[in-house]
C-alpha cells in the first residue's frame, strides 16, 4: 500500500507543525488579549540561507513576541568535483519568538520552520542515485539589528538534522547535525516614512514579558 511507504516521521512532522499552528496564536493571545494595528510589525528581507530559500525573500508579520514568516528562493546549480547539484526553487513556512532585551536596536529571536533545508552531497554517496533537495524541520537562532530608519540586518544560525527531515531514506548520509549561517538585509515596513522626532513603534517597546 502507498500509505506503508510514507515514513512515520512525515506524519510526526506534520503533527508538530499543526500543533505549532494551533498553539502559537493561543500563546500570543494569552500575552495580550487584543492588538491594535499600531502594535503589528512587518518586514521584508532579501538574503542567503535556508530562511530565504537559498537566495531569495523572507516576509514576516507579527505582534508582540510572536511572528510568522514565509521564505521563497532559488538555490543555483553547484559543481562539486564531478558531481552537479541541480538548481531548485524553494519555500518554507515558520514561526519566530522575539526576546525582550530592553534594546531599540537588537532583537534576539528563535524560530522554527518546515520546508526547504538545503541541497547537498556527501562523498560517501559516490555515484549512487539520491534526492539532493532536502526538506524538513529547521531551527533558526539569531538576531535582527534594526536602525532608527527601519533598515534591518538579520543574522541567524539555521540548524537541522537527518532525524527531522522528510523521507530520510532518500537522503543517505545527511548530517546528524547540520548548521549554517544565514544573512539578510531588509526593511521594517511598519517604520517606513516615520520621522526621527516621532515616537518609534519598536517591537521591544511593546513587549512586557511580565504581563
């Protein structure tokens, strides 16, 4: 049966994603019963790494500590000795949690996503047939650095493992622990056009972890 060929890990990851989708808004609602439009934040970044689908875009929308994001991008063709890693168009969806460090510049964050992880090759594969494009769950840890004018520098470490990817049997010798730096630049859309002498709508100003 077709169902028997579906790894249990796929069902597990789908269940985890459904749980995240259901619980994150509840936690956010518990933090603050209602948000006005001025308390929402959004940003758009271009960058390199898994949150950007390789080379691409990452769009984020959130309020308070929490946000959701979408990454869309392209991983170009690569040549490793005699092996060619084919190009792919990629996407991922995720959630982030922002920590309050009482700064108007630094916004440390922790994220989890489901979707594209990387395109890879391991020399132990040799010339055997395998699936180069890896999809599954990733964790991102890093920070945004935001200027008063709303320009953003995003620095993160993206981490995954063969234990949380989809269809592990199609990805021989994938890493027990995979980690790569990611880099993005962008704009805080909510702050575009604001003047320096006006009160800035900065995420940390609106976060009170004790409430």
